[in-house]
C-alpha cells in the first residue's frame, strides 16, 4: 500500500489476528505481529479494527478463509463487552438471599411441633424421628429421668428432650400469652422429680391406709399425741423434749384399720421437714395448744397444708389445763380462713388431751371418716415407688433410709434409685426398729438397708429394672447436680466480682462450719438455718458458709476439710466423732462442738458471728485518751493532741486506735509530750501530744486506748 498519511498495525492473539489504525482513506502498510506467521490478508479467526477513521470492523472466520464483519461505532463499549464475554465479571455475586433461604429450609427441617398435652416416650420418639432407645438413653444420661417406652412425659420434659436432639420446638398454639404459659407450669416436671410418672389401671387399685401428718407449733403436744395413740413414750427420749427429726409410724384404730402417722418438728429451723411431711400426706392434723392458741409455726403449717392441697383436721390439745380456751383457738384459726364445723365450716375438729388420753377415739374416728371421703387406693402389684422421709448412717447397717411406700410393693433384693444414691434392698426393717419384712406395700413406712451413698430427705424412691440401670441413673443425677452447683457458683462469683468493681459494698466476712448430724434432714435443716444467719454494721457484714452438711459421725475427712480454712468449726448435732477424727482434730487445732438441741447450736454460732463482726480487744485496759486536734510536726509527722480521759498512758505502752467500733490499728507510743517536755506517763485530765509507731492518720474524736497483755 501507499504511505500517504496512512499507518497500519497488526496485532494478533490468535492465528491471523490483526488490527488496523488509519487516519484517512488510503491503504495502510501492514505491520504484522512477529509471533504469528506473516500474512498479507486478514483471515482465519482474525479481527480488523479501525480507530479514528471511518470504519471499524471485526471479522471472524473458520477454516482458512476470512469472514469479516464490520460494525460502525465509537468509544470503548465494544472493547469492554468483548473482554467481558471472554473472561466474565470480577464483581462478587450477592448470595445473601440464597443463604437465607438455605437457613430457612434447614430450620424447617429441624422444627418439630409438640402438642400442649403430655406424650408417651414412644410418641415423642416418633415425632423426633429417633428410636425410643435413644430417647430413653438421653432421658437417663442427660436429664437424670427414669422412664419406659409407655410412660408419659410432661410438656416441659418433652421440650427439653427435643432441644437435646437439636430440634426447634414449635407448639400447636404459639400465640399464647406468657402469663397463660406460666399458669400451666404449676406441677412438678419429670426433670424435677427424676421419673416419668404413669397412671395405674383403675381395676388394679385396692384400698390403702391413710397417711396422716401431725403438724403444729413447737411444744404444742404433737409427739405426745402420737405417744397417746401408739401407747409409747417417744417424748421422754428426745433432747430438750422437742422433736428434731421427721419420723413415721403406724397405729391401729379400734375397728382394726391401720393409720400411718408422720411426725414433724415444730421449730422454725425445720421448715423443709414440715413441707415434706405435708407433701407426702393424705391429710394433716393441726395440733394447737388450748392455752397458747395460734403461733408462728401454726400459721406455717396451715400454709404448707394449702400448698400441698390436702384436707386439714384440727386437734385442740391440752384441754385438761385450767387455762384452756378452745373458743379462742377456733376464733384465731378463723382469722387464717380455717373454719371448723362448730363455726359453720367444713374442717373437722376434736378437743383432746394427749396427756390424759381423752378425745383420742373421736379424733381417730374423724380420720377414718375423712379417709372414706377421699377413697384412698393404690396398686400393690407393681414396682414400688415412694419418698425418702429421712436418711441416716447406722453402725453395722450402713446407710438406712426411712421410706414411705406410696404405691407398689418393695421386696428384699429389689434394685432401686433414690435421688443421687442407688442400691439393692438387703433388709426391710419396721418403724419399731425390730420387725423385719420380706415385702412392704402402699402406705407402709419401712427402713431400707442397702443404699450406696446417703440420699436427701424428700428424694423419690423408685425400684429400677436392674442394679446397673440404677447405678447409671444415680451417676447421671450426680453429674447433673454437680453441673448445677458449678453453674450456681460461677453465677454467684460473677455477681460478687461485679459488686466489688462497682464499689460501695461492705466488707464481707465469713465463718466456715462443717455440719454433721444423726439424720440427713437434721443436717439439712441446721445448715439452712445457719446460712440464713447474717450480722452487719456500717462497715462489714458477717455470714456463714457451710462446707459440708451430711449425716453420720465426724470422720477424718471432715477434719481434713475443716483444716483447710482457718477458724472452721465442726458442729456435731446428735452424733459423735470417731477416735481417728478426734486425734486429727487435736493435732490440727480444729474445734469440734457437740449439740443435742438445735437452739444451742444456732445461738453458739450467732455469738461467734458477733465476735467476728466486733472483735473483743486483747489485753487488759489501763487507760485512754481522746484526740482533740491533729498537729503536723516537721520531721516527726502527725501528732495527736489528746486529753487523757481515764487511767494512765505510758511511753512505749501498747495502744490501739479506735474510730467508733472499729479498731484502726494496734501500735506503741513513740513520743509522749506534756506541753513542750517529754514525759513518761500521763494521767486522767492531762493534755498531751501522742505519737505512734507507723501510724499518723489521726482524726478528731479518735480514741487511743492503752492496754497490757498478760
């Protein structure tokens, strides 16, 4: 081609690729890409492009001949679309909607709908898409609940199982108000009880004796009434003449029918025992002294009866006393909405004298009348279920659990679980401590021997299929209890730390104790009463920390626990210490205090708390001075300008600085001046300047006391 102002350039990415640039209408001189074979013509998948001229073209061809396609256009649009077609876009694609849809579909797959009514284990497994064996295993190992395939689970337990399998629970009616949901959750769940309850066939039910709990204020004659009914002398053997443990007995009425009685303590420290007695009873006898009327524990017993939902019978005791006033008792009870038949109500009432034995037959007849109205029945032909009334450790027998069988029949050799303890029945001993049974049916109190560990009073007692199942269930419950305690401790620790950083809190002081008692219920009641004690002043507060609370004698392990924390005291309530424990206590300096009455134990601890809150200063007081002004002497420091109010103060004597009830420091007199002269002694009425070793933070009104240590 010619050279007349025309320039041609060829570049190629593929075979025969070329591009031409021109500034006019003449022919261009080809400048081909050296990487490609020279070719005078365009062809073979090439493209021609003209920029700045009249034409732009692109040709594509196959097979060796050029197939040129020209398109008129300007700018970079054509090149950008070509590049995008070749390599795609670099912009990230928005996949948030797609991800949200996937999550929604996954949530739908995990969501299960549970009815608002209890379900059997088999039905729940079918809803969850799991095998019944997996559900039963989860109930036992993770929730500590013993259940069979046919047994029914309450709604909260079903929800806990579903969540444990990673499901999202949706009820049949999700639009219920929170208040309605809270109202429905009023009964104990299987998780709280540790067993899935099932209903017995009505045809299998047979009449059973009534279970009667005797409640009332301390020293109103509850145990004396039981003595009169059983013709025994229980009260004479009790420390202080008051009941300090819960117990169960059986008695025969005149018509030959059997009645089971549960005796509860009346002292305020045994609130939990009274609640347990009310929850296990069919009816409650409220004993009120005719000469003392309604007291605090009487009102507590009424509240326990209402909470348990059992009928109440009133026994007005001590009618043989000249100061007895039954009408006053009935009027006071009416103030608590307890209306007897004499006042137009429906509460049965008998006026008795437990000491003289009068009115007892009338009371028993009313108990049987109430039992007929309740129509008490149970199924004896099934595995036994009951409740642990009390647990203790006896020499030669080990752990003994006083248990009230509520339904079914327990036999020697049965494997069982009670709370976090399990075992196999080695012996069944009657309430008299002598009679041995091979089996015991509903409403029968028995002492069960053969327990590994000490169950808590109030734990459910359930016969298991085999000993291995009982051990596994007890181990799972122990683990769950430890996790709950750890979680509670961590929560309390975080609150304490937050309070410290927030500032403004009083100094917290603690007294550590180890509680050992003859029975588990007494240990629990005493420990609770001690932990509720608290004393405080403007600067500090004192509380009680119970390190151990168990039934049994004081052992070496108890002394070892007490020796870790200085100042810890071991409280032995109605129990003793073995020789090895006493030797260790003497060597380690751990005090062991023995008590037989709960009042004495609580009062002793309260006095120790007062001592910790405001410690009694050591030494014999010899004199004191009041700080009237504080002087700063260069090179000497602060000097307390004081006036001796009584006694004498000597140079070099031991002194303590008091600000209110608080001891700021204990030091020695470094300098003692009367006006400008250094003196050795000041007496009552003298004004002086007092300088102490290592203390200068005096304030007007401080007291400097001098004492002598002997």
